[in-house]
C-alpha cells in the first residue's frame, strides 16, 4: 500500500491506524497548494486525486481510495483482529460511525478551512472557534468515565479525533475548559503508533 500524506493534516489519522495494525506501507509525501505535487518525483498529485487533497490510499492492486473516514474503516476491517473497529452489524459499529461522522462534519470542517486560511479573515476564524467550543464540550461530557470514545478500546475514531483536535494549539482554540479532553489527547499522543507516525512523517 501507499499512503499519500502531508504532515499536519488529517492524513495523520490513517497513518496512525496503519502503525497500530503493523501494516506495510510506503509513505508518499504530498506538497499541498494550488498545484499539489508528490514530493518524491514532482508529479502532479491531481493526476491521481483531482481534488488535490490528502489522504489517499493506493492499494496493492492499484485501486485508489480517498476520503479519510472511508480509509479508516477500510484499514480497520483489513485487520479485524487489530480491534480498531467493532464488527459490522453491531451497535458498537454504528457508534464508531457516529463518532467518525461527528469528527468529520462537526469538527474537521470547522477547523479547516476557516482556521487554516488567514485570507478568510479573523472574523471568520472567531466564528469558527465559537462554534467549535460547544462541540468540544460534547466530547468532554462523553469522555467522563471513558479512556476512549468507544469505551475501553482505542479505535480509528480516536485516531481521527486526536488528529483534528490536536490542531487546537496551532489554531488558537482554547482547551482550558476541557480537562478530560486534554488528558485524552495526551493518552493518544503517548501511544507508540502515534509517536512512530509523527516521527516518520517528519523524516519523510
């Protein structure tokens, strides 16, 4: 497999999942921008993903998979013994999909683009921060008595939530009112898979 990624973006989530599962992968760094390129060979990334964003997972048979939530569920199901997703058909599986969807629609799309593009202006950024706060409060309440979003086991939903909420420091989203969430971020950061993914992305 090949994972097309850019450091500091949501492609970290599937990279964490890959490291959790011990899957073999080739990392392909992408330099984002108006004309995104694959760093290794300077090729136009839009030739394989016309939308020009990461992550993209290229399977061994050449098929291309885009969209982070789909990639995360694919990886978890590729190695069901890894425990990163509950079995299909269970309520726990639906709960996983709920948290993946919540992170994607209620958090990710508020952080990005509004807090990553200064050209939108400080007013737009302030509105985004105001809207993020009550959504983080939902996570804070949910984490009472839980180590992970689904309870006792780390899942791909945790990889995704960590990736997005960890942008808070660089985007000036305060977490002072969310001590459980802050502790949760540190639990995720302490996982060997996260440290390995961050190290390899920095070196790529």
